[in-house]
C-alpha cells in the first residue's frame, strides 16, 4: 500500500499533522529524547535549551551527516521550534502538540522562505513523520522510495 500525502500549504508554511493515541508527554518524549528520536529521525547531542545549538545525526540521509540545529523555542510538553541552515537552504521547523481525551495531535510546520522546492521537501517530511508513527507503534520503518518521487506532484500542485 502506498502512503497518502497529507501535507498542505498555508501561505508559505508547509503543514503536516499526525495523531497518536497517547498522552502529550509521551509524544513529546518521542520528539525530544535522543534515544527515541534515534528510532525515527536520528540521535542528537548537546545542551538542549532555547538559544543553544545541538547536533543531530540525519540517520536516514545518505552518509548519515551531522547537522547543527538551533533551539528557537522549547515549551515542554507543547511546543518545540528549531532552525538550521545547510547547503539546501534554511530550515525553520515548529512542532506543536495538543491533547484531548488521551489523543495527541502533532502539527508539524516548516516555515518556508518560498514554495519553490516544496515538491522535494514535502515527501521527506511525510516519510519522517510516518517513521515517527512506525517507531511508536513498533512497525517496520517506511521505505523512502514510496514517498519520493511519488508524492512530488501532490506537493507541487499545492503551489
């Protein structure tokens, strides 16, 4: 079964959501605990506090490079915002959690400077967020080839 793209554009913001039958604190740990982020995104190291920089290993990228992220906001267990700059551009990411009746929604937003590359970026975030779901549910990790280039057209059509 092929994954279905869920991302949408709100202005220059790429927004994706995932829902978990779990308390907000547990989902927060999946986003912030280095042992748990290693399961779906990559491990990180450093002194994680607003204004500080951490190093994240991009475990599912070619060569598993380390990338520096600045913590722009950290409001446990509701909001984490980080930013980075690399050869592909600027990354401004905002993760917000909302819980209701034991169900937690993650709203993942990448604040884009423009929507030109959204066809390349969107499928990657769909992959990573589905990897988060799989890691929490004890399921096999998704295959990136099911996301890109298959979802590229969906994201380009949002422009």
